[in-house]
């Protein structure tokens, strides 16, 4: 948590210990420097100035490097003071030290010290400070009864002595004999007699200690941590240090010392970030409850109106039970929008965007992120829940209710206890049922805790004025998570099938089957901006679809037939009907008005493949049950149909019309009476039009003449309903219905036939196909669309007629799997005729792009040389401005044909090439005042995507450059003969162009730099090699093109390019290259260091080491991956190359020993086979503890036919495990237990070693 935006992030554990009064500050010289006290160097300077030692003596020689500064080697100052003691006597030196420290300073020198006293105070507000300073600034402004202790008279903490007051660990100016200043003093205090070490060790054991005013290399810290490590180590959770610098650098300096570092920013003498934080922390320390209240007030503003560090403060409060209770009980209540902060899955959700070009873009991590949130993890990353804090789940510090662990008295599901903190937050959420945000959050959850659902149910009964939509949605949510069907999975269906096989259709099986058939609610993620942005309005202006994408889910029968005895059909179909009835109510609650279910006639008047996406095949299964019931129990089925409500628009309306078509159920008279009485809105419902019309068609012969006329009259009456558009639709529908009957053998009376004709006459553009279409059902068609390029349609036509026919070429019809493109066939069979057709159109200033594209793209290779030249000349005259996009087609054509044309006629080749180049290269005269090309501006993402080699080879300029190089190769130019002038002139034209075409051309040229160097080394060295310099604006393109050649530079070129190559990292990160391109650069560097380390054109290990330092961890991981691949593929690769590379090239600084690299190092070790011990010797120093244990399993893998490494090299594998497994882990990897067992089997003597016992204890404590 941070107190200020730019302040240090203080761990929650430390803040908690401070609030408990268990925090002690151990302060060094840095605390007193702002008050005018000298640094350690300044104190030594003062003493030396006073004593004025011999300028040529050892003391001055040792102090000179400190005096002039710099980063060179220096004698430690404690050793310098030891020399002063030996030379001048302890009393003399200490007197000068007291004089220096006792001199008058600032008027109010103790403001920083008072802050530390306030922060370090116990619950009675008494300071708890230990200092290695000699000054007495901590005593200013304190109570006269303040307890002061001076070493070696220190409190004995293990005997219960209090640490309150000020403890001077190295003495103070009132007692010069107590000073710990020289190396001998430090040695006695921390190593020999170890009274200071013992005191600090006990202090850390009983309190949380915070180091302030020290650097990691200060003598007190060095001796202290050295002494502690010799006496059993440190609990890192109880020892913290504030230090200035980047977090990664500070972590590197302090991590191996067993200290948890807290980094803060600043340069020079600026430590304001620290002291501003301490001032705010002191206010919190004075009254933690009041501070918490201020944070709660801040939370009322809502997460969008506060900064990230302030959201971090709210999150810090909510992490504790007391804080969560204050947050939940705040009045007025805090907005539910904080759920988007507390829930990690909402906070780091993907960036979403609305629909349309100018639609809003929403980044939840930017809006709701915490100040200490890492970057968003990759999509579908397993680690996202581990690296981002989730505040709505159990976390260390939460209580664990004991009554949920009784195997014989497990609580009911809806009474499942929660940790107190989470229970409080559940209550807070349940008080926000009137907030669409809370509902939006709840519907995003995969599984809600039973206690949460109980709170929601209770709130629904208490909150009587809840908006109706809110009540409806929360009821749906509860039903989703509590209904019997909510626990169904695909496996349950197969379990039910096995149950039926064993028990038959027993009462128990029928009850289980009825439960299985119950529909349930299902939800899927919202689309567009709703995907990650919660609805911020009230329920009045929030639609259900803004909350969740809900649907009704029917049971999936997995397309399997159930063998249901005829005697049990009625029970089963009754259960199925109940499924429909329940689904109707559920759809009504979702305000669903349109719910198209499958047709009752899947094999009649259909096209394509019909799929039941709505009911997962349930509807079709019901139809099969219905058919069996009609056959075996028609009277029972008739009675059931009579109870079906035709008012239901989803299922029963359609089923009732379908049932009426069955003569075994209903007579013709019954059907007519039903049709005449049914409500017109039901009869004319488009969703049942197939069922109505097929019913009329199938039963028309069962009706009397009067009944038929009555039905037609009822239909005609509907044509007079409504006004304007509504009436036009009614007339059209009536006409379609009656015409369908007429077309399908249903005889009409002459009068009705005449009236139908009159009705049809009023329908615009009437076609009988309208009546056929009204019952036609189309499904999906799957398959590949093939091109039919047969040119038969042009047979016997003149050029003029073919030209006219092109204007009326039909497109591909619906459902067609063949697209007719006869002009392509004409191009293939008669390219001359195709060209004449398009030239005929060109004379009329018509340039149909589609057909020009087809002619150029499909131009045959086997044409005569003469016609090839003719076609090239025509392309050289084609007006680009009239055929948008033609440059891409001509570019590809030039790439494939320029070399052929050049061998026939260089004049024609350059004619078509120059015409093409003139149309794609920006005119140099069309420049702005600053010389920049007037090109269309692109956003950064687009620009980056266009500058890579994959794009260059697909751009017109890339095609042109590739084509000209192929033509040059066709000439067979001899080595060192030079590039012919005509070629060089045109290549230079692209290189002089200021637009994107130059970038694409450079990509292509540098890909062939090796071959070009063999032809014209002088031109390559003068024109291409400088392009690789980071100072050149096209260096990115030059490098990208070369890397895609996957070759090495010629040695002479490599020597010149090498300085530029050494700068490629971190340049590639600024260029925002894709990971794959960066890996090509990594591979190039690695191969040059492995193969050519001793050559001028290679990389020395030192040069490679500097490159590794400039890489990020991902790139360094790929270097390790490269070494793994190389060691496995090359003979003697491990010993001759990989081990020397790791030993000599890998940087030794601690900052490069990162946990993110461990998985790659372990994988490398696992693939080293027989060389595992040798490789481990090189790698061991780079292995550091990782919390995940990631990669352990690879050490237990078997390569080829060999034994696993853990069996072959148990001691070495144990060494790896000890290096990468930390002292404590929240989740111990499952593989660790197995591997320890294997180690014990392979080498029983290792069972009693310290490393094995530590690891097995870690496993057994899980």
C-alpha cells in the first residue's frame, strides 16, 4: 500500500504489525543527515582534518578514494577508523567524533526523528527505536521519562524486557567509550562477542524490525547480517529495509541478505518520497481508526474518481476483517462499483470496445487497477490469479471456520460459514441488490458461495421497494446456482443411462430423469464494451442484456436414443411437458419475446442442415415421444394436447397446430372449430406459419365445403386489419397463405379464387415464389466454395459481346457451393482474347477492377514471348488511379515475371517497372517544408505491423524489389563484378524515397545482403551497411529483413556491422517487435557468441554478457532455450559450447538471477542427460527460490530410454530442489513429494541431509 502516488509500497504485514505496536525502527546515519549530521564519510573527513595525518601515510592513502569519489575500490571506513585508533589512540579520536556530532545544528533538527518515534510507538504511544547513530536527536521533544539505553547495556528481550524508548546500539556522544566505530569494535559487537547480533536476533524474533537510513553496504548492515547468518539466519518477514532506487535494483541488493526491501524514488539529496510517506504513516500510527475512517470516506467517491494508490489504500483496508467491516457498514453505503476493484477477474479483464469505428474503448485495469498491480497477464494465463491480488477470496489472515470440517456434522449448503471478512463483504454486496453493477458482477461468477445466495434470498424478502427488474434478475441468479439442474454435468447423463440399464424405468429412475429434464439458466460473457465495463446507471435505464447474456438451457441428450417402454411413455412425456412449462416461465422472466424453436416438420420443405441450437435436440426428442404416444396411446395423447395452451408463443402453440394435423387425435370438424375460434394473433404468428399451413394442407380434404370457405373467409378478413404498413403486411401474408394452399392442391371456390387474384394484384412485385418461401426452412450449409471458371458462356461471342456480358455476370446464390467466374477460365484458355476484351472496355474509359485483377493474377506462364512483351507493355500504360488496388496485383506479377521480360527486352522490362515504381513511390517534390513525406498517417499499432518483413514481402514495393533482384540474379553477374548501372539506379530510387516504400525495399535488400556482397562489396559496404546503424531512421527495417534471412553476415560485413549489432538490445523493445522477431535477434547473437567467439566477426563472451544485461527476462529466457536446443542437437554441444557459454558469458549480477528464468534453467538441466552434473556446476549459481515450483516435473521425465534424472543423479537433483524451493510455500508442488521419494530410493543416505529434511518437512506440513 502507498500513502502517496510516488511513495514506497509498504507491505500489509508491516502495516499490521505497526498497528499492533510490534514494530521497531533500526535507524542509521541517513536519518540524521537531513538534520545536519555528517555521513560516515563526512565524519571520517572531520576527524582526519583535525588530526592532519601525514599526506604520504597509509591513512591518507586509504582515505583518498573516498575524498575524490568515484566507483573504484575503497578501504572500508570501519577499517580506516581502526587505523586512526591505532595511530592516535581511541580517546583522542572519540573526542573529535563527539565534538563533530555535538556541534550545534539546525534550529529544529528532530522533525524526521519525531516522525520515526511516532511510527515506531507501541500501543501506549511510547517510541521503540534502536539506532546505530551516536547523536541524541531522537531524544529531542520526548517525554523526560523516556527510557534511554546505551550498549552494551541492552534490554534482555528473551526475559521479557521492554524495548520501549531509545536504544543506542553503537553508543552515543554522552559516552564516548561506548562507540562502535572501528572494524575491531564491529567485530566484537557482531562476531566475536556478538552481543549486538544476539540483541538484534532476539529483537527480530519478538518484533518486526525496519531499517531506515542505511544502504545495503553500510558497515553496520554488513556486520549485522553477517552475524545473523552465522547464527541461524533471519525470518525475512520480520526484517524490512527502506532504500532508494528502482525496485529491481533494491531487491537485488537486499534479497540475499535476508531482508525484505522497500524501494522509494528520488535522486541526489531528495528523499522526499520517503519522508512524505513517513509523515502520512505517522498520522495513521497516531490513530489507525481515524485513518481508516478517512479511507472509507475516500471510498465513497467511487473507484473511478480516485487514483490507483488510493484504490490501493481501500484494498488494504478491505484485506482485514475490521477494515472490511468498516467498509461494509459505512453510512451512506459505499458504491457497489468497488466490486470491480476487489474482484481480480473484473480488474484485469480484457480491454473491451463498443461497436463502430469511433466506439468507446475501456481498459478495466487502468480504471480499477491498484497501484501495485503488475501488467495484465497474457490471455488464458494460468498465473493471473496468482500475481494479482484477489480480495473476494480466502487470503492469509482470514479465519477458517472450524465447523465446516466436521465429517459427521457438515453444515447445510445454505448455512456454509465464511471467514468473517468475506462474510462481512457478502452482507455488503447483498445490500446492493438495487445496483445493476452488483448484479453484473454476480452473473460473471462461475459458482457463488451458498452463504452469499442465502444473504441474497434474505435481502430479497427484506427489500420490498426493489425495482422489478432487479428483483427478477436476482431471483434468476439464485435459481441458477441453487436449482437441481445447476449441478448437472455431461457425466450425469451417462450415469443416468447406466442407471436405466441396471434398474430399468423404476420409480427412482423416473424421479431422477424428471430432475434431469428440468431446464436451467445459462449465461455467457457479454460482448462489446459490456464484456468488461459494468453498467453504471440505475435499473430504470439498464437493460437485462446489460447485466448478463442469459439463456434457457435444455438438458442435452447427447443425440442418444432412450429405450422407453410403451407403458412408461406417458410418464416420460409428462416430465418433458413440465420441462416446457418451466422453460416458458423462465423465458418470461428474461423478457424474451422472440424464441425460435425448431420446426415440427424437419424433413419437409427444408434446405441445408437444420440444427437445434435452442433446445439442444430436446424439441426433436419430444416430437419422437409424441409420435410414439399417437401410435400407442392416442386417447391419452389427445387429452394432453387439449391441455396445451396455444397462448404460449414458445413451444405449445407450435406443437398444438402440429398435433391437430394428426387424424388419430382430432377429427376434421374439431380442427376447423379450433382454427375458426383461435385468436387471429395466434393464427397469423409467423413462428407457426409452417405448422398452420401444413395443417391446412394435410387436413384440407377432411373439411367440408362450408368449412373450407369459412376458413378462407377468416383469412381474407385479416387482410382488412390494421392501417398503412401493418395492413400491407397483413395483405401480403394472407395472399401468401391462400396462394400456398392453391399451389398445393387445396381447391378454392371460384369466388375465393377471384378474390385471391384481386388481393395479389395489390401486392407490389408479386411472385408466386413468395407463397413457397413462407414455409421454406433453411439451415446451415457447410463446405468449401469452389470456383467454376468454365468459360463456356463466352463461346461464340465477339469481343464486344463478351465485354457486354461482363457487365451482367451473376454472383453466387444463397447456399451455392460453386462461384461462377468464367472470365478466369477465359484468361487461362485464351489470354489474348481476355486482354482484348479489357482493352475494348478501356477505349470506353472503363476499367473493371475485378477482371483486371483476374487477368493479372491468373495470367498463364506458357504464353509466347511476343505476347508476354505485349502484355507487359499494356501493364506499363495502365492508369493506376482508375483501378484501386491494382498495384498489389501488378507487384506480384512483376516479382514473378520481370526476370523473364528482361531476358527478352530490357527496354520493355524497365518500361513496365518504371511505370509501376512511379505509381507507388512518393514524388520527392511532394514534400513538406521539413522534408517529411506527405504520407497517410497511421497509428502506432498499424505502423508497427507494416514495418516487419512479413508485411514487406506482401507490399507492392517489396514485390518490386524482390523482382528486380531476381532479374539481377538471372543475369548471372560474376563475383565482384558490381551491380549493373540500370539495376543500381532503380534500387537507389527506392532507397532515396522518403516514404514507406523505402522501408519495404530495405527489408528485402538486407535479406539478400550476403549474395549482394558477393556481387558488389563496395556498394553494400557504402549503401547497405550504414542502414543498420541505430542512428539511421531505417535501421529497424534493415535488421528485420536481415534476421528473416536466418543466415550470418559475411565476415567482412559482420566486422563493420558488429558495433550496430551490439546496440540492437534494448532497441528492439523500443521498436515494439513481435516476440518471434526479437527471438531471431537473440538467436543471431547467441550463435555468434557460440560459434565465432574467438573471431573478429564474432562476439566475445564479454560482448555477449553486455548484450544479455540489456535484454529483458523474456529474451534471456530465450537464450537459455537456444542453449537447450543447441546442446541437444549438436555433438558435444553441452561440454564444448553450452557450459563455456554459461560460465563465461552469463552475467553474474544478482539482478539477473530471477525467478522467471528458473523454469528455463531447470528445463535446460533436464535435457542435458549424461552431462547433467557438469551443466549443473555452471547453472547452480543462477538458481533462485520460486514460489510456484514451476518446472519441477521435467527433472522427473525420462528422455528416450534413459532413467529419469532424479534416479540417475539424486544428489544433484536434490541440490536443484534445495536451490529453487523457498523456505515457505503457500502451495507445495505435487511433484516435490514424488521426487523426494525417488531420491530416497536412489540414494538412501541423502535422507538425513539438511536439504532433504527441509524439503520433506515442507511437504509434510502441507
